[in-house]
């Protein structure tokens, strides 16, 4: 198996390391741009939170059909609902109860 090892050192505005130790990544995709791979790794927390929200609040894992078309339609529906929520985020205003 071929792969690539990347060492990420995150620097602040003054050029100082943000973390004491570098982040080491291994990828079997040797053609992917290293910067794109690093950005994908660093955005993983956002992806994990999105899937957690979709599982807990949008019933992502509640489909129990043996028919693959039904499962696929359910996944598409949940993804559409999540995209609509994200798109409407800018238009929301908080109105706390009195």
C-alpha cells in the first residue's frame, strides 16, 4: 500500500506554533493536494457535529427499510432538511420568552 505522511504545524499571526506538537496525518490518496487534505482534516469537527445533529434531530438513522431506494430517499430528505436549516440560519432572529 502506498501512502503519504503529512506533518501539520499550525502557526498564529506572529508565526508561533498554535499547538506544542505537530499533527501527523496519513493518507493513501497520493494524488490529493496536501493543502486540501489538511483543510479537510481541520474541518472534520464541523462534519462530525453536522452528522450528530442529523442523527439526533433529523432521524438520519431511523430508517429500517430493506429497500435501498427507500434508504436513499430518506438520506436525501434528511440532507435536504439540513441544507434548508443551514440556509435559513442567516434569516433567524432570537426571540426569547418574556
